[in-house]
C-alpha cells in the first residue's frame, strides 16, 4: 500500500509538471486551485502516514510544489503592483524598447505592442527622445535581427529614422539593458544623467525592474498591454525565467528540504 501511494504521488507530480503550462496558459485560476489542492493533499498524506518513507516522500514533493506556487503568486502580485505604480513623469532623453522573440520576417503581436507604446510615448512629448531598439536574432529562422525589424516598424509608422538607434547584439533581457546602457553612454554628450524610459510588456516589467536594479540603472518603465490570449502563456514563461535565474537559491532550499525529509526517516 505504501508503494502504491508513493507511485500515485509520483504520477500526480509528473502530470502536473507536464500539464501545468498548458492549464495555466488557459485557465490560470484553475491551475492555481489545482496546485493548492495538490499541496494540501500531499501535506495531509505526510501528516497522516504511518510509514516514515511515505511521509518523507510526500512531504518533499509538497514543499517543492509550495515553493514554486509562492514564486508564481509573488510574481503575479509584483506585476499588478508595478502596473499600478507605473507612470511616466519626466520628459525622457531615451526610450529603450526591449526585443521579443521573432520567428519570421514580421514583427509579432507582443513586440508590436511594445513598439506602439513607444510611438505613443514619443508622440506625447514635446521634446522628442531618441529611441533605442534592442535585440539580436531570436533564432536561426529569423531573417533579420529583432532590432532591424523594430527599426523598420517604427519608420513605417512615421518615426524619423534619425532618432532610432539599433542595439543588435543582445540575446536576453540582461543584455538588452546592459548593451542599451552602453549605447546611451556612447551617444549622450551632456554632463547630466540622461533620463531613460524602458518600454516593455506588462508581464515583463517585474523581471526587467529586478535586472535594472541589479545593474544599478535608474530608469522609468512604461508597460505595453498584452492581449489576453498571449498574456497568460507569456506570464508562465516569465515564471520559468525567474525560477531559472534564482536556480542556485532554489536548489539550496530544495537541498535543505531533502535533508529535512530524510531526517524524518531516522
């Protein structure tokens, strides 16, 4: 019976890991509810189990799921908080538009929303800022760099080519920020600090803010809206990116949890 329960717990965990992205991308509330129910069930088994190995096994699974759920909920809370506080107060000297994955020769919807937000901001300011478009090729299937596709999009929408600066070497968010900062410093000739607005998607703001803070960048943020059909899958990708960036801390926590679980078997 013990081994059957351990097998059942393993099967449930595998199914959740395999299907959670699909479920969250379509029904996020349901996915979170299922996660909470699973964690509760596993902790209940651990509390009621008389077999010490079953108790340790289910406790370890429950703790792993709980840590991941807390990260997801904190990310969702942080995104709402950042969007609520997001406001552009100062006249910028630069707008930095962060790239997004492009699989073909056309600008995808998420990236076009970022560019449209940049155009809206550009047109709203009396003194026109420079626009930095940032991003290398997303894949071998891409015909051009993200930056080049973004440049063409802006020009087609009436933005003067003379105000656009291409940063076409970065391959992730950290490099987007780092290499764009280098472009700004090489372009800016005045003694005062340039005022910069980072334009990216609403779901991308929390991670971008975190990286900008780590790099010591003092910037404002402007959030581009994302259509609902694309937003939840993108949010799950952000969650996995956050987990990956903090993988060493998480591995430490999971190691401590494993040691604690094994101690229950003594």
